[in-house]
């Protein structure tokens, strides 16, 4: 008796049913791919995430519809009709974003223009809602007060996304175009040209003002009753001086305006006639961070913030004085000169890389009247 052979040939599409085919492709194909694409911006650390998702969903659909395996893989054969439907569906699925990207692509516009924390670089974002990545060659020019100071070409892709939509970006170095302060009346602007479309944005003038144009210095005498320091019939005597400097933007005010992105060095000296009374260590300022050799607290702490909330920088000494707030003074016994009565001068010098040196000198008369020492500013010695 010959056993009846059971057919293992794959099912025809009509036997599977159009409803099942559509549901399977939707649930195991379209939905997983959509989820991966939607959250892909948060999973960009996973390499080849999108291709892997497409391959995995294709395999799942193939398996759920029992399309079959070819004979060389020890399978019963491939249902050509079902394989064509699955393959065709995926071709349409993968081609749809390309079609929509052309039909529904939004207009290109300039987005955020952001300076780095140190002000040395600018990140420029160009936004365009698009489903497909777009490569862009942009011509960029920087103008100051209508005069072009820099031009260049930047290539990038609209291949990133955030809560505001799709964008591409490029980075500019400020040192490539910075010439002089934008403040008070010389602003910088940037023009980005793409395929004949021009987009212009004025750049932040405060960040692009970093050339010191005015320097000032001043001293204040610390005069008080001090039995250890006052001699003879003096009731109140000079025990030291408070030294202060300013460096920033000259704008016609009492003091220069602050320049938080200005880098410079400061040298200061108090002279008694032709003799050095106090030579302050050189101060280096980089992005508001000032530092100098405190010489074991002889000259303050050795650090300070300069330019963030104004242009003042303290030149503190070793002795705190409550009547001057948080300031410290240089005691007279630490003078390198005799510290006698007479005329003193205080000079501040500020230098910047590639720029000229600026200086300011003020004069002070140290005298005594009625058993009280007097330290007062004068026009000259």
C-alpha cells in the first residue's frame, strides 16, 4: 500500500487573505519602523539602528506570512506571489519618505546662532523640515558696519533633529573674522546664501566686543588710629593704600564698561617720586578669570573675576579693612620705598595680544594736617 503524499507547497495569496497580509505588514513592518524612526533621535548612539530595524521587521513579516524558504536552505520553496507582495510593500514603504521629502519639504531658514562658553566659536543652525537628509553648500559672509571682513564656504547636511525640528549646522571661529569691537556702533552681521536664497542675522555685539579701549587706576589711603603704626602726636595716620584698576570699553561713562570676553594682562606700580613703592605682580585675564602670583597672600588671593559685572579689578594687599568692604590694602611697611610724605603716582598698563598697550596714571599727595595724615588725589606731582 502506497502512502498518500501530503503537499507542502506554499499557500497562494488568496488563501492567506488580503486582510491578514495587510495587518501583518502593518503590525510587524510599518509600526516597528515608525517607532524606531520616531525615537531614533534619542538612540543615535546605536550604529545602523534604522537598517537593522528594517531588516528585522522584514524578516518578521516574511515569517508571519509563511512566505517560505528556498530549497537550497532546506525549505519547502518560496511563495513567489507572497514574496512579491512583501517585497513590493517594503519598496513602497521605503520609497514613501523619499517622495514625501520632495513633495512636503519645508523652506530652509536660519535657526539658532550660538556662541560657545568662551566666545571663541559660533554654531550656526539652518532648519528645514524634511524626511530625507539634504546636503548643503552654503556661502557665508561676515560684515562689520557694512564692510565684508570674512567670507567662506561651509558644507553640511540637514541630518539632525531636536524638539524644534530638523536642522544642520556648521561652526565658525571668531578669530577668523574679528577685527574690532562691535560696541558701541559697529555691529557684525552674518549672511548665509544657499542656492540663491540669502539669510541674514546680526551677531551678538556684547560677545563680539573684546578689545580694551580704556584703562583707569585709583588708590585710596587707609587712614586710622593705630598705636602700633602711628608715631609722635599723630592721632590718625596712613597705614596703607587700597589699589584698584579698571579695563574695558570706553563709552563716555565714569568708568569703562565691562568686556567679559576680553583677554589681557595688567601691570601696576605705585611710585614714591622716582622710587618704586609697590610693584604689583602681572595679572593675566582670560574670559573673566584673573590670576597672578599672590606671593603667599602678600598680594591678595591670586584670583578674581574681572569683566563679568563691570570692568573693575582689585589689586589687594595682605591686610583686610572693614571700612573698604571685602577689600584688602597694602600696608605701608611693605612699601619698597621709604613711605614718607610727598607725591605718589599710580600707573596701570594693559596689554592685549596683537594690540597696543594702554596706560593710565593718577597722582596723590601724602601729607599731614592737624595730627592727621591725608592721602588725596591731585592733578600732578
